[in-house]
C-alpha cells in the first residue's frame, strides 16, 4: 500500500478529533465517506 498525503491527513484528523464523526466534520466529509476511505 502506498501512503499518500491525504491518507496521512485523514489519520491525523482522526487522532486529533478523537472520533470518526468529528474528524469527518473537520475534513468536510460525511462520516460514511470517511469510513470508506479507511477501508481503502
């Protein structure tokens, strides 16, 4: 798996926010979209 900058930003947002829902909001995504990104 090749990590891209967007993957690192997603992981960082989740760590900073403490939850997927808050991270999704911070990234301007719906929570299901963020979950789908994590699966990839």
